[in-house]
């Protein structure tokens, strides 16, 4: 599983996540990430909000309930052994 590091814009601290899966929907890139490599843990869906494709990408956590439900169903279909509880 790929490990990626994000830098928080608020405090500049690094946050590490493990990329479980990624997908592209309607021209937008999404990542399903966790803080732990294995086992049951919290998962987050991140959306690429970069203006231009460059060296550094900018991601934001998806917070819209409607968008989260839709993307959760997509990731559940991609990953047969994953169930989301909201």
C-alpha cells in the first residue's frame, strides 16, 4: 500500500496516510485513504482540487454528505471487501 504525506495548510504539519484506492469521476480525482495500513480504522475520501496538473497536488477532504455517500458506494464497488459505516 502506498504511503503519502500531506502538509496541513493551517499549521504546516505533515500528516501521513495510506492510499487504499483511487478513482476518477466526472474529471475529478479521488483518493480513499486511511491512517493505518491494516485493520479496521477511519477512512477519508480526498478530492484533488489542484488548479493545474503540476508537481504538487492539492487535496481536500470531502465533507458533503451527499458526495460522501455517492463516493462511498463507488469505492465499495471497486473494493469487494470494504464496507463503510457513516
